[in-house]
């Protein structure tokens, strides 16, 4: 597979991609598979060795083929920053749980290392999602201070990613993109770079607009999910089927309600909207309420578990099992997983850990974790479906005669409880 097999190669000396996680690595191998000279850099030396040995660090449909194509075109991996024409920074941007403000340390550290090795007029593309104003407040001063010391000019661009684990390759190729740049000519240059693989529309704007756009997108989705979660609670008290209600509502041409669930995970929806709350606390009340609603869903599910146990005369918590550890179906990404949030809350309420199993999490990350589906099912009487992986959807018959709480609306067995 080569996303750029029918597209014109871009003549660049080199692109250095910084951060080889769920965003940086797919971007690096996609560029390399289009014939662009790419070096991927990460501070994790064990990861770099693994990639050099030809072993990608996550499972994704079609990714292994793309990775092999990138290797064929000469992609390299290093723990060192490289002299390059263009740098793409794709490192984490966590937030402070108290203030809700962004923690830009990873981005700033990467920029600081880049300017030590980059040539004059290099372009630094911040692909990490940042709160509006982050580049002006934290990144630009690093560039300006370095210019005063060395006289070296560097161009800044913000091109936030717009992909999701589980469908990375398709979304890298087909999703539209936004590129924010100080200089429109530099923006067009980066647009040309991303056009080597991206067939979606690429809009060039200013940096502040690009920052605002990405956070606003994820915030809209978070607010919509929060509404669905509140609607699920209302419908349960009212004795109506929330999924039927949403299906009928969505027949309206101007209504698109998302699905309720046990919480939100990953980086985008569970973290990015907090940036607005942290920076604009007095005028982001709807957003704050929505995020609080979503954050409270794991506790809500825990309460439902207790209610269902009581209704069915179950007093042995060790016979309860959570199916799914990742934050969404058919991916191995556990970042901000609702299941992990629930387990953390459960520790404060029950002394016996809940059993837990996920087919895509092959390493131990929590107590009482199983690595065999049949053993997990055999040892549980009450199964809580936290993630709708393909495995459980294809083996629903094995849950017959079990008490089931289905938080993802994937189980059609009679008697299954819903949110």
C-alpha cells in the first residue's frame, strides 16, 4: 500500500517527526510511504529499537502493510533530533486536573531540542492538540529567544491531527485538515507536504484559528455525548428505551444525537475540552457541565452494577466481571479508559477487585485481569460490557444465562440491562 503511489513526490531533504505514538508514527510512515525522506524520533529508546527491528508498537488494520512500505522507502528511527527541513511535533499535551489548563511541557521541550539542531528557516509543525493561544504563550517565546541569541529564523505552523485509533489510515488519507501558519506561503508549503497522502480538503488559516478549531471540534462531540448520557439517565427513570428515542430523534434532518456510554476516553474528547474550561472558566459553563457529566459516567455504571446485584440477590462482588479495558472498540488504546476510571472508583467502595478482561490488552495493567475469554466468562455470573469489541459481539451466545449490563448497546440477549 502506498498512499502516494499516484501522487507527485515532494522534493524535500528530510522531515523529522518527533513523538512516535498513536499520531506521530502513522504520520511518519504515511509520509515515508509516499517517498519522502523521514526520520522518526522518540525519547523512548526501547520503542525506537522495536521500530528499528520492524515491530510497530500498536495494532491497527492495514498499518503493518503501511509500515513495511515505509521501511522499503527508507524510513529511519532514532532517539536523536535530526537536522531537517520540516519538523512535525506529535507529543502528548496533558492537562492539570486542578486548574484544567494545558501542560505544554512536552511540546516546549521538543521545540527547545529542535532549535538546537534545525537549520535556518526550518519549519516546525506542531501537530499535537493545544489550547487556543498555546503557541503564542509558550512556543513562540522559545523561538524568539533563540533568534535573539543565534539570529536563526524558524517558521511556526500548527496542523492538528484529525484521526482516531481503529481507523487511522482511512482518516489520514480522507479526512480534511486545517493548517495554521504565520506566513501563508509557509502554510501552502506544509499543505503540499500533507497533500502527498491526504485527499481531503486542506484549509490554510492562521495559527490561532487552527488551535481554536481543533479544540472546538472535540468539545462539540463531548457536549453531544454528555447530552446522550443525561438522556439515558432520564429515559431510565421514565421507563423508555433511550436507544429507540435517539434513533427516532435522529430521523429529524437537523438532529444528530450521539450514543450514550460508560464514559469517554482517549485523549481528544476526555481531555481537550477541559482546555476551554481552564482558560475561560467564567464563560464555559455548558462545557464544564458536559465534561463533569461524562466524567461521572463510570461512577454511574458502578451504581448500576450495585443496583442490579441487589435486584438479583448477588452479594459476591468477586463474581462480577468487566469486559473491555480499552477506551473504544477494536483498538488496544487504554488512555483515559472508562473501565480504568471505574476500577479506580471501585477501590474506594469495595475491597474485592472486579474481574476484568480485554482481548486486545495482552499485558497486565490492573488486578484480577484475565487473558482468556472463556476463563473470564466461566468465573463470572454478572458481565458488564464496557467495550463492544468484535470478539464479544461474535460470541454473545456464550453470555446466555449470565446477568448482563450492556453499556454499549451491542447485546440483544433477552433480559440484558442497559444504561
